[in-house]
C-alpha cells in the first residue's frame, strides 16, 4: 500500500499539480434567477394546477414562490430537479423533525442523519466513531423491520 | 419601551463583546416556518393574513420567551420607525417594504425578533454579539419547540419544513455571521475568501442582505443549503471551522499590513478619524466607510482615542432613521448630512 502523505499546497501550486478541480458553483439565487429567466419558454408540467390554492406550475415559475404547502405535492415531479440543484443534490430532509410528524418519519429522519454522519466520519478518517455510527444505524434499522 | 426610546440605545448585539469580536461583529440564526392550516402568503387573502398574524402574536406572547416582547404592527408603523428596525437588523427590508398585515415581536434584550408575514408566515431570528452560534441555536430551537406545541407547522416527510420558496425548504435555517474584513480588502485577498465561500455554497453579502455592497468592510456570510444537512451540522461548521478560518485570515492580513509599514497603516486610521471629527457635511455611506479603519485600529491596539463601544454606537446612530429619531424630527438628505457631521464631532472629538 502506498504511504499516505499529507501536503499543504497554496492555491497556485495545487492548480499546477492538478489537485484543484475547477467547479462551477451557483448560488441559490442564481439558480432561481436562471430558472425564472427561462420562464417565457414552456416547461413540462406548466399547466398543472394545485387543487388547493389554484396556482399553476407556470405561475410558480414566474414568481419564484409557491402558493401553498400542497404545491410540494402537486408539483413534486417538476420541483424535484430544482430543489436538488438548489440544495447541492440533496433529496431528503435531514434535521429537526416536526412535533406533529409520526414515529416512522422521526425514525427515517434519524436514520438519514446517522448515515450522513457516518459518511462524514469516513471522509475524515475517524474510524472509531464511524464504527459506532454503523452500530447505531444497524440497531435503528433492525428496530424498524421488527 | 417605545421605538423612539429604543433608537436612543445601542443594540445588545452591538456591544462589541463576544467571542472573536475583533473580527466577528455578530451572529444570527433564523428559522422559517409556516402554519399548516393556511396557504403561503402569495395566495393568502387579507383575512388569512390577519388570522395568521393574530394566531402567531397570541402564540408568541404566550411563550416564556415572548411574554415580555414588544409587538410592532409594521403595517401601522411610520416609515422612520420601520427603518429604525431595519437599521437595528430586527426586521428585513422585505418586511419593512411589504404590504398588508405584518409585524414583528422583539424581546426586551433585542436578541429575539420574530417576523410575522414576511416571505413565510414566521421567521424566528436570534441575534448576538461575536461568534456564539451554539447558544443562539439552542435559544431559537427552544422557541421553535415552544411554538410547535401551540401551532401546527407545515411539514413534509421528504422535504421537512415547507417554505414559500423551495430554496429554504428542509430545516428552514439560515445561519449568518457578520464579519469585519478591512485588512483582507486592503490586501485584495478578499476575492479569494469570497471564491472559497462560494465553493462551499455559502453566500457572501453586504450587511443589509442580498444585493447590498460591503459597506464599511462588513460582510455577511451565510449558508444557502437548507435541505439534506442537519441544523447542528451547519452550526458546527460555521462555529468551529468556517468562521474561525476567516478570522485567522483576517488576523494574518492585519499582521502583514503592520509589517509592511506602520506609518501607512496609522495614516489610514488617523485620516479617517480626522475626517469624522472635522467634517461639516457627511453621508451615511462615507461615515460607515471611515469607521472601518477606526474599528481595525482599535482592535490592533494602534488607536485609543475612542473605544469600540463608541464606534458601534456611532455606527448605529449615524444611519438615517436613527439620526432623525435622535434629532427629534424628519430631515431631508442635505439636512441629515449636516446633522450627522455635527453629531460625529460631538460624539468623537477629544
């Protein structure tokens, strides 16, 4: 196995050595603006209407704001790519769970949170805490299937 | 306390204390929530807005944190009162400029400001001086728990807390830290910091939010991603890694400015002091820009004619709405510049 070495490079050297991969990052408002810029063009699902508040997906695209909480349900397929782009690819909530959410939702969110922490622990090479997290995840998953 | 009395005091978050306060002016944590039984404000009727306002004011004032809060009906407030709240960072420009029934509840210490009917039904903000995100998160989380036992908030099992704009969905959290980065601006390293922040999906803005420039070398750093990351994770990243790193860069840049030439640096500081204490007519923008080298000079131990609490007081009171409140009447632009210069000479000259 090759020996692991830690090196500290300045931005210029790192670039010369090909360490930094230039990525294009967009701010959330850029994403939304870009989205709104294309509003004149027709987009799939434009005519879909929320049965609760009555706005169409097209109206949302013009305003950048939804009409009611049910729009997340009514426009789910069209919102999905937009939400993923705005939130660095995330597809699910990880974090505080509403007091009104049922136990299953609570457990699912806890599970996602633990899995995320496991990934961070692995990335940071904290193997001991990764092992603990793996056990916690296994325990939660077995409680779920039982 | 009335808004007029408030305008005469300095905000608690501007006392100039708190961890890393040589660079970090203040921290803020905000949570966005919407009542499940109402549409978002884009489609809400005036009756809905009034009912949302009533329910939330009742709910907030019934909590332990909100029992001593001042309730300000923004729709009924006059323009100077609204602007005072914006200048004190207690409400957003959007709430000040909005329409219809809307308001804010402000705790006695001015550390909690809960906006009602801004972009979402409720935006809970907690503010503090220096870098103290753990404490602010605990406070706002408790307020949220307390309110959640009285109201039902919109929530989806996949997307978490639902917000009017999908860019806030999930946790609805916005962590924002105001930092003073004069040395990084002088050494032109600020662009690198901005680039690095963007690469981490953070927003870097001027002090009055989106689209405002960094007046007085003050920058607001905030998270943009609210989905797929837990609140504690964001608080931890800001409090333990991102902001301490920026503080370290700024301190290094200040040191290197000192090494490059003391007299040049002192000249910058004392010229600013000279103008502030001798001008006969000065704009708010110029005042903010000149206070920046003074602030840096005090923290670097190179300037001791005034202290940091005075800089912060002047920083707040030289703004247009505060100046008019202190003066006791509305002033036009030209009058304001003269009154401001008089105020600065009186407050800063030794």
